[in-house]
């Protein structure tokens, strides 16, 4: 039985869900993810932040642009004209992790969590791309939704 | 000092690296990643595989199409006309993980690992999108390069 | 005289028509089209529907994604954030035809018939692509608007 | 059994076919299709050809640009850097048909028939878009491959 | 200090500005720019305007399509569904200049000046592309905003 | 007469020129352009270069990404897989000009001057976008080809 999936109709065919009758409300999503790098890559990134050679500045732009292209890339996502996108990074020196945190907003009929998750994923892939000549064993991990609000389903906060 | 990054020049400015003088060789990349789902989502996906309502069939198409768009999304990636892209899934019933494995190929001047990694990430995000009405706490993890061959740097195999 | 074309101004220059003052109303379009295949292709498609190797499942995703890209492809089409897109198929065993039927919806200032027609056309081209190694003489035919509602021009139903 | 489809592997999963080992050869495709219009639309188009208000000039540009985007739109199509695209029109005054004929060329590992067919389809949809305020009952028909050459499968000519 | 840039936050990180709480108002922008050509190119363009071989008709379509893609190309631009785009040309025979004038409109939360400026720039680049076999020394110049209205900042008119 | 335009055929119809029989050679293009800003904007940009809030770092990424999308935006441009793209800036303190200089490379059948010119134009538009809240009267000027080599037409150097 496939009826528990909203993205399939009763015959089991993939659909772009009908959101036409939903209310236009303010919707926010926050997503987060990390890339695990080795010590050399970590300090190469850290020491150039806010300077020339700033890997994170490039990854930030990539993430923001990706947020705008989400419905081009994720087949059943609705097109949305997002009203805000920010990409922040945290450097976790204990674990040699770079964390990306994305916030997206829209005033629309459907949520922006895919936009936030997509932007996280592209920001992290961009870090991989720019550092891969130094180390190919980097790993992207822990991409998840942190928070969501707006729309009928209300507020979601991921448990710690 | 930024000279250890290939994607910045000596002044620390981001560049698309000059690959013009590299040889055209056959290049292959394999990347892998997972999405951790809950038990309900796991069996909803598993029981509809190869049937109507097949989440993985949609995610596979998304991944293949994403492989072709990598240079649109990752800022400093070279455009490539890839000659092969496959997306496979494994269902890990012990850990409720869906694993995506992507292989890409090109006969070109630069490698296809970003194409494989991007396709993995988009295939997993598509699973998230299609199942998010059932569970928002899913997590994407372990996106990494498994294997790479072709070009001057030779064969790379990730250590187990 | 060119003034009977809405997409040219009085000097005969192509324009994107000004729809700024139109009302936002719910708009629906249904379009349909067919691909004529030979007997072998017909049964190859039919026997794999809702199984592994499902050509129509791929064509459906292609059609839905194409609906979202209509304004990128059709020069004078307005960008729209469609709220629904469905692609259905009928198998006409008498004539070896695969029929694609697309429904699109928007709450906006202009109609979604081009989105529906574009999705039909791309769904059928995808079937062609996937079956062309079996038969190159397939033909796409009868792409037309079936129904349209919303906006000042009201309801349109194609005569049988 | 799905093995007769080249776009599915042995397990029935959709793939972008591996063309890496194919020879780079000159490949040409010609495709054709028509749009059936009413008498008013036919003469509105005909009388403005090669003048201000030229619907076919816009449709031609749309077709050429679409040829370049084929692999973005058709899921399993390989990216190609086509070396030529032309879009011609014939006005069939007896049947009130506008015929679009597209020729595409590439020097590559796989053929350009999807590029030609996609360009035909977009050129005809553009005519529909520009004339739909005059008549919504127009119909797109007879989209087919006329000729193909290059590559292992040799020359294909559609029987009259 | 970077706080005078709206496109950076207090830490100096690039952001897509939050426009979620702005009012939806009618917004218009007019932008203009020129390409300086030599005498031969000027008359080749002028003598074919409104005829076969009309360079400006192609440039017009390019400009309109570019207006729709602005947020894909300009990193921190908000996606917008513009409601109007027109591209006009003036031929300045004294100075051998082709002037492009673009008007864009939206009913939205943020302005359309980047859409107008982007369309001007692409229309002029298209003229360059189509004439470059005749003369490579053409120069694009004087791209600027002429007029803007709508939104909190009110009406802007460039001083002569 | 339109035969002096390479982008029209003998009947005056726009075409993507056939480059199939051209040799694959190394091709380079350098293009340049400027944006004239006021004193406040000039120093706001200058003082944040190579720091947080670096407008030019964002414009550089925009330019590189635009180089890759040239054939999507310029209607009759051939798709190319460029092998290099760099975007540099000069700050002309005497005239309050920011100059953008782009170099592109390809090993292909046709040149990369449109890619270089397009990247210049998008880098400058991005500066405009990021500074427009400070000053709307900025002007983009002097976009031109500086140098070109490779292919049958040989070396071109713009006269000073």
C-alpha cells in the first residue's frame, strides 16, 4: 500500500502534491550538516576564513544559490520564491568538523525545508570540491532538519 | 598562506583551475552515502520497491539528472559531458539505512568525483522529500568517495 | 498587421505580455498527447508498468519536472510557481498508443496551459528516448489542450 | 523481462547508458513535426513572416536554445556539445499546417536525435504559446525522426 | 566595517536579504545600455531590422529570457515571477550606437532593477555575438538604471 | 542582404553556425569591463577586499559560474566545456572604477570570447546588485574583448 506517501496518488504514481488550497503563511526552516576533514584541511580552512582564500565564502554563495534551485533538482518539490537564505559555518576544532547551518524563509503555500537541506548539502559539497586535492577521504554527515515553522503542521524542533 | 588550495591562485582569489593541458583519459568515480530513516519509513520504502509507489525509482532519476548538473551547482567545477551515470540503492534492514551508490564516468581532462558525490546527495535528499510527511527526523550521513581512477593522480580507494 | 497577436506590441516587437494588473485566481489546465509505437514497444512498456523497468515512471518524473521549467524553455511564458502537476498515462491497446494526460494548477495572474502542454511533450519525448533502441519510427501526435479554467477568459473545453 | 530496454540495467533500474567506449564520430539527425492551426492563425503567421511580428522567428530561437538543453530535460540523455542546430519552417497552405524541421549535428559518442526532436517540439509549443489568444484548439502532431547518421547503427531514413 | 552593505550581515557574511516582511507592491524598473559598433555593422543591423536577418529580434528574445533567469545568475538576487518584460532598441546613427531599453514589472516584495539590467546586458551581448565575425572591437557601455518605482524607497529617476 | 552575418543562413534565418568540421585547438579569450561607482561605494568595496564583507569575492564566483552558462543565455552560442575561467579585479582609485578582467580557455572547435564577455558582465552586475542600496546611479561601461587566440582567425589584440 502506498497511500501513506503524500508524493504518490492512490494508484501509486508520483505526483507534485496539490498545495493550491493551502494558506499563504510565513514559513521558516533551519537545516544543518557537517563535513569531517583531516587536521591539515581543517587549519587550512580556518586560517583563511575572513581572508583571501576563504573556502567558506565560496561555499556560502554556493549554498545560497542552491537554495534558489531546489525545485529544479528535487523532482517533486514545488517552485517557491524564497524571501531569505543565510548560510553560516561553525568550526568544531575538537572533531575537525565544519558545520553548515542554513536558514530559509518564504511567505507561501508550502514549506522551505528542502531548500534549507539542499543548501546545506551543496555548501558542504563545495567545501569537498575545494579541498579534495588535499584529502579525498573527507566525509559529509549529519544533514538534518533542525527547525521548521509555518503551515498547518506547526512547529517542528528536532530533539537533541 | 593559501597556495595549498588548488582552487585559489597565488593572490588567494578563487579560480576555475586550468585543466586545458591535461590529457583526455577515461575517468571513473564511485561515491556512496546513506539516509537513516525510522522503521515505518524503512518498510514503506522497502515494500514498494519495484512496484507502484517506488520512492527509490524517483530518487534514482533525480540522482542521474543531478550528475549532469554538477557544474551548474558547484561553483568551481568544470563542465563535463559524462558518459555514464548509475545510481544503486542498498537497504540495510539492521540499521534502517538506505544506501545510495553512484558510479560516473567520463572521457575527459578532469575527474568525475564531484558528479558522483552530487548525485548521491540529491538521491538522498529526494528520499527525504518524498518521506518527510511520515518523519522529519531522517538524517543524511556518510557521503564519501569510494573509488576514483583515471588521470595523473591514479587510483584512489577509500580505506574501509 | 500584427496587432491581433498578444505577444507582439504595436510595432511588431515580441514582448512578455504585461499581466501585472490581472487578478490572482485559481487556474487549472489539462493537456493531452500521444505517442504511436509498434507492437513490440507497446508490450515492452505495458508489461513493465508498475514493475522494475517502468518506462512510464521515468516519463512521469520528466513531465513533472518539465512543467516547472516551462518559462525557461518557452521564450515569452511568464514564470509561475505551479501548485500542482500530475502526469497520467493510458495504454490504448487497439492502436498501440500511449496517451499522456497532464493536469497543472496555479493560483496566479496567468494560466498554466503551456506548463501542461510542455509536460505532455516532454513525457512523450522521454518515452521516445527510452524506446528508441527498439524502434526509431515512433511518432508523437495529438498534443492539445483539453480543458482550461480560471482567469478572465473562463472555461475552455475542447470539442470532441 | 526488461533487458530489451537499453535504458534499464539487468535489475530493471533506469541508467544513463555507458557510452564511454563508443567512437567519436560525426553524427547528424533531422526531425520534423507540425502544428495544425485554423485559417485565421495560419494567415496571421504567414503574412508576418520575414517582417515585424514574426512568430516563426521567435519559435526558431526557442527551438535552437532547446536543442542545447535537451540533456537537462530528458532524464537519461547524455550531455552533448552540439556543433550545429537549424530550425526551418514550411507553411502548408492546403492543410493549415506549420511544419518545423530541425537539423542537429555533433562530433561525439552518441547521437543527436533527441536534440532534434526536442527542438521541434519546443518550436511548435512556442507557436502555440504565441497564437493561443487567437485559438486554443491548435494541435501539435507528427513529431518524428526523419534521418539519422553516424555511429555504429549507421544511417536511418524514415519510410515515406 | 561592512554594515553599510545590505548583502552582508554583521559578521560580514554574504546573505540573501530577508524581504519576507516587505509589502507586496507593484514595482517597475527601466534600464538602458548601448553597444558601440562600426559603420558596417551599424548599417548591416539597421538595414535588416524588421526583415529577415533581424539581429535585434534575436537580441530581444535573449533579453526577455534573461530577465526571467536573473536570480539564477546573480548570486544574492531573490527569485521573482516577473509580470512583464519588454526590450526596445534605438539606433543612434550619429554615434553608431545601438541602445537597448528594458522595462520589467512585478507585483512582489522586492524590486526588478536587476532583472532589467541583466536583460539589457544580455541583449547587448547577443548583438555582439551575432556581429563578432564582422568586427571584434565592439564595446558595450552605459548600462544603468533609468527609473524605478514601487516599494519603500519610492521613485528613482536617474539625473540626465 | 544578410549574407555577411554568419548567424543567419541565406534565407535570413537565425542558425547555430555549423562548427562540426573545425579543428579542435586551444582557444583563449580575455575580456574586460568596468563599473563606475561613487566615492563611498568605492571605498566600501576597497576596504573590505580580502576581508569579511568582500563584494569582489562574491562577484568573482558569479562571473566564473556565468562563464559556464553562456550557451544557456546567448541564443546562438555553442555549448562548450571550458577548461579555465579566472576573474580578476583592478581598483582604479583615480576614477572610482572597478575593472573586471576575465580569462577563459577551451580546447574546442569554437572560441570562448562570449564566455569571457558574459563573465565580465555578470561580475559587474553582481557588484551593482550588492551596492545598489548605497547608490543606484552606478554605471557599467567599457565591456570589450581584449585578446583572443586559437582557431583559424588567429590572434586578435584590441588596439589601445
